[in-house]
C-alpha cells in the first residue's frame, strides 16, 4: 500500500526471544496507535520538531472555545487536513496491523488518530478515541454531514436543516471521549496479553492511561517510537525507530516463525 518498490528491502530488525515468546503465546493482542503511525503516510504529527503545535497553539484550534471564537480559522485548518488525508494512503504500519489482526485469536486497534487510515487499510476492530475526520455534525441539532457536503460550502459550513454551525466529529481538549469507544478500549486494555503502543507521545489523557492499565492487568507492554516517551520506562520492550519498518519486520518474523527464511516486503504483500 505504501509507496515502495516491492522487494526493495530485507528485514533486519532484531526482536528479543522474550517478545517473540509472549507474542507466540498471546491470545489477545492490542495495538494502541498515535500520530506517528500516520507520519509515514504524510500526515503531520502534533508534537515534536515538525509537529502541528509548533506553528499553532492547540487551544487556538482544538477546543470548543477556539471554535466558537473563530470558526473560520478552525475550519480552514480542518478543510486543509480533510483534503490532505483524503489524498494520502495507509502505510506499512497500517498494513502490518491488518496482517496482525489475521494472526491472533483476538486483536484490536485502539487509535487516537482521526484519519481513518486503519479502516482504509482493512483493519476491522478499530476503536477511535478521538473521533473521525470523515464525519461532521451540526452543533445545534446534531444532523450529520459528509465531508463532501461541508467542503462544498465556502468558509464555515452550516446545517441545511437548522442553520447551525457544523463541526468535525473529533474530540477536542476538555471534551469527553465517545463512551462506547472508551469502554471498549478499557475492556481490550484490561484483557490484552500483549499491548503495543505505537507512535504516540503518550501525553494526552485519558488515552495515555490505557498502556499502564494494560500493564497493571498483566499485559506485556511494548512501545514502538523513534523517541523515548513518558511510557518508555514502564515498557517491557522499547523498539526504537519508525513504525513502518519495525512493524513490517515484526509481522514478517511472526509469519515466518523462528527459523523461517528471510522475508522481503514483496512476500509480506502477497
Ligand atoms: C513516530 C514516527 C514514526 C514520529 N513511527 N512513531 C491540564 C490542563 C488541561 C487539560 C488537561 C490537563 N491535564 C489533563 C487534561 C486533559 C486533556 C489532556 O490530556 N491534556 C494534556 C495534553 C495536558 N485531555 C482532554 O481534554 C481529553 N478529554 C478529557 O480529558 O475529558 C475529560 C474532561 C472533560 C471536561 C473537562 C475536563 C476534562 C480530550 C483529549 C482530546 C485530544 N484531541 C486531539 C485533537 C483531535 C482532533 C484533531 O486531530 O483535529 O487528539 S489533541 C492531539 O493529541 C490528537 C491526538 O490524538 C492526541 C495525541 O497525540 P499523539 O497521537 O500522541 O501525537 P503526538 O504528535 O503527540 O506524538 C507523535 C509521536 O509519534 C511522537 O512520540 C513521535 O516521536 C512519534 N513518531 N514519527 C513511529 N515514523
Ligand atoms: Zn442543525
């Protein structure tokens, strides 16, 4: 799915026997994903050197106060992101997680991402903690609107039924997470044998409490990130690097078994 030449790389990442053994025994595996997972598709992260929040303050864009104060500014940002996300593709991390779902008795993705790339890649059990940028709704009457409808309207989109302001169906700071998605995520975290936190800075709550919740209930906690985070010292395994390469290599290793032949990305796609 990603923009790569098939067979152009071989798998070099090393995984500990402990991690491979825990995965071999695991009945329920949970992947907890953040913006870093979509970075290789071209979606900017929030924090860090290239992050969105370097240029704009979160409270000026991602809160109800910000929206009521300046809906045009907030919509300019969302219209830009909606168009960007519609134009890009899932990457190797998303594909690897689709493969993992097929490998374990139970598998769930808990995502903080709003870009819908896990579903577009083909993952089935996906809990979305912070909403989905493909949906919108009227803040007065709740009527949903598609992206096509909102992007057709210049400036701030309005509800055709009541004239109210339309907002993206995402979770801003100070707002509660969708209860059904949160409850399902807590259940998954509490039941996971292996919990893999991938591409998240782990600073936004309550989402950031899930890896710790999983570990306290006995899960083997794995973190995949190019940089250490507040979670790193609690992780049983820290796989340092970009998630596309690491997750593809991990899936290839699991598919091949311990003594399997070296795989190429081409064989992963087939
Ligand atoms: C790679 C990579 C590669 C790079 N491979 N990795 C004090 C004051 C005020 C509020 C609070 C407070 N303390 C706690 C709060 C609550 C607040 C909060 O947590 N704030 C903290 C930030 C301080 N939380 C909330 O408000 C939440 N609601 C809530 O608590 O409800 C209860 C309540 C109700 C009423 C009143 C008060 C409380 C809601 C949080 C909503 C978060 N929304 C956003 C925006 C979504 C919409 C949109 O996108 O437009 O969600 S903010 C943003 O952060 C987005 C993300 O999902 C979220 C997490 O970010 P993520 O995914 O971790 O991304 P980054 O950029 O931080 O990290 C990327 C990582 O990837 C990095 O580590 C890189 O190294 C790595 N990376 N390339 C792998 N190739
Ligand atoms: Zn309305």
